[in-house]
């Protein structure tokens, strides 16, 4: 038995001692896909009523999700799904219940029949226990199992799980999720996992045009955009030393707005909704790349455009915007090199649409070296102490470069005093 098998056994034990949460008395609410022949489109129904997913990927800040117009949340693992079901239902949110399926990049071996069987048995017990919870919208079987993999038997295992779910639970559709869209994955899922009802796709810079790719690759059933957001760290320009250049919060907001309109809402025939990523905060390449909240809970203008997309109206107080930034009169794409202890001049121009007074905060971090794949957990670099020159104007920072050679980033946080912020970071190299 490999270590993955032992982990599965331990997880089964965990579920055997975890108390069942108090499922609401009304029982399951039937969710189904129907094809409307008159309008030539797929429609998701919940409780007999049309249901379009305006979802968030994450389990925190549920009150804010409801206030801004979201109606569903996505989870990735069984335990986090269990813990949020009752709370989501109380707030009128549904749950795309994520079931983590072993991934090859983390050592799971689909030639290990005992491990595969243990995984199926574990998931079977979860389905039996929670299939009748009224918050469940559908089952998300696996996430990005196609990322850095070579064993196609994973799709057979996913189909076995989907087939088991359909036998035990006639009330909720099944889904699996891929990293981006590839014709090979689409065909493999069609051939090896026919019990999957809905295709889930995680896509960032490639979101616009995903509707055409779905059809071109042979998928003719409904799909959900299960993760979407800014340009991914693998999709952007890099400095000469290889550091990916992150968008400012203002640049991200423009892309979120455009991608929602042209990449999600546009496909009325097959796309039944989406889950924006990430409804929370995490370290992934940087502490600000994917989270819709900052570490202190502040929101950027990305949230403004999401609320506008979901409700039709902007919030009463909007976030600051970043107009420009330079380091030693250069932009990030210029790949700025400095000497140890050299004086660095950074200038950032920000404006607030409501005329709020802005507060600037700064942080220098070494470039992260703990880079993982598929959203696996990363550690946050420890900040470098910087001496801010007294008397610097708002948006202007003069500081000395670190002594140690290597790659760094200067982070700027601009607050409006009303819970909103703008963010940007600038990579530089000490040599």
C-alpha cells in the first residue's frame, strides 16, 4: 500500500467521527438540466425554477457574497463542503460540492487498485450522508486532474464516482473540472466518463472564446466556468530574470468586467453560469494575485465590477483606481535592476471616484520561490524592512534597495478609509 492509500484510510476515519451537520427539514431540492428545443439552449433548473449560477469560489465572507448578488459557492474538498452546507443554506446560497479526487502530480497512482477502490468507497459514504442536503446544487468530481498527468485511467475512476452518484442521488448533476480546455481532455471525458453531466472549466486569460472552443472540441452539453479571474501567472509577460508581471487591481477590474460580458454571459445556449476565483485571499505567486480580498479584508475595484455584473448597479462607494506607476522612471516590463543599497524612486498615481482621502502603505517581499501547481498551498515570503524617507508625498516612495542580491517586489496598497483599496506590485532585481 502506498502513502496515498493510507491517507485515504485516515480520511475515511475522519468522516466516520465527524458529526453529521443538521440538514434542513425540507430535504433535497431537485436540480436538473433541461434542453429547451424552442430556444435551442440548455437551462439549469432548481426546484422546478430556472437557475443561473452567479457563483464565488470559496467559503468565506458569505454575507458579502449575498449582498453583492451571488447565489452559489464552490468548494474543492469534502471537509470544507460539509462545514459550509448549513451556513450556505441559511443565507440562501447553493453549494457546488467539491469532491477532491487524487491527482497524479501529488503522487496518486491510478494503477493502485486498492487506493482507487478506497477512494471510491470514501466518496460513496460522503454521498450517502449528504446527498439530501437542500444546499447542494451539484457534485464537482475532481479538480484539474488533467494538470501534469499521463495516466488516462483517472477519467475511468471519475466516471465510476459519477456512476455511483447517479445511482444513489437522482437529484443532483455531476461535473468534473479541467485546467483550461483541450480537445484531448474533452474527448477523453466524453469517451471514458459518460456519466458526467456538466463540464467545468477553469480558465483565466483564455476565457473569451471558450464558447467557440467548447463546440469546436466536440462538447455539446452544458458547461460552467468554475474558476475565472485575472490573467494567470503563467499567461503574463515576465522580466528578464523570469518574474511574472502582475496586473494592477485596476487592470484586473477591466478584465473581469470584459470577461464576464464576453466570455460568460455571451453563451446563452450552453453556459449555465460561473464561479469567480478566489472569494477570499491566498498566497499564489504573490499575496494579491488571485484573492478578491486583501489579507486585511479590504476590497478592490474588481469587487465593484462584479457587483455591477450581478446586480446591474455599482456600490455606493467605489474603490480607488491606479493610473500609472514607475520605478526609477521605468515600467515593470523594462526589467528594473538596481545595486545593493541604491536609492530607488517609486511613483504611483491613484485616484478615488468618490473623492475619498487616500492612505498609502508599502511592503517589499523577496520573490517567492515556493511556486506550486494547480493552486497547491504556497508559503508567503517574509517582508524586508525598508526605511521610508520622511516627507514623501502620497504615491511617491524613495527607499534604499536591500543589501542582499536577488529578486524582490515592492507592493503598494492604497486605502480609501471605507473598506476599499487598490493594489499594485513592481518586481525589481538587486545585483
